[in-house]
C-alpha cells in the first residue's frame, strides 16, 4: 500500500511541477498545516524556515514548494502520507524533490532551445 502511495505522489508531483514562485506557504492554509505536521517528523521541511531542498543555477526548490505540490497531489490521502515513519518519510520527500527538480531542469532546457512541451506530453 505504501509503495502505491509513494509512486502515486512521485508521478502526480511530476504533473504539477514547481508551482509557486517563492514556495512560502501561508499560515492557516491546509498546505501549511500539512507541512507543519510533516516537519514534526522531518524538521528540515518546516514551512516557516522554507529551506532549499534542491538548488540549481536556474532555480531553488524550497520545502514549501515541495510540500505544497505534495499536498495538492495527495489531496485527501495526506493522512496516509503522514503515517509513514520518519526515515521513510525523508526518503519519500527527497525522491519527490529530485523528480520535481529533474522535471523543471528538463523544461528549462527545452525552453532555452525553443522546444514547446505540451501539457499532454507532461502527463
């Protein structure tokens, strides 16, 4: 069951990309509350700190961007996500961050070469 959840999060995360510009989650929002709960098990991902998770020459992927994307993707399955033990949770977060960063780098490279990537191709 957990493998299905993790795989679903990774695939869906690829579809959403790095949506927010700054990645800072607003206090009081469901995304922020989700991120606060995640940070109880993985403190580096605290939404108040909004730490960089991946840094490239083109962009930074922050914990807020990552957890916001995961929240949008997981929807009502966030409780299952939060039930994962701490070490597995960190692994899932790192894997999702890598996938999102790779996707963004590929999209940036395509843009630089004037290649148009349709939403259909992203899905």
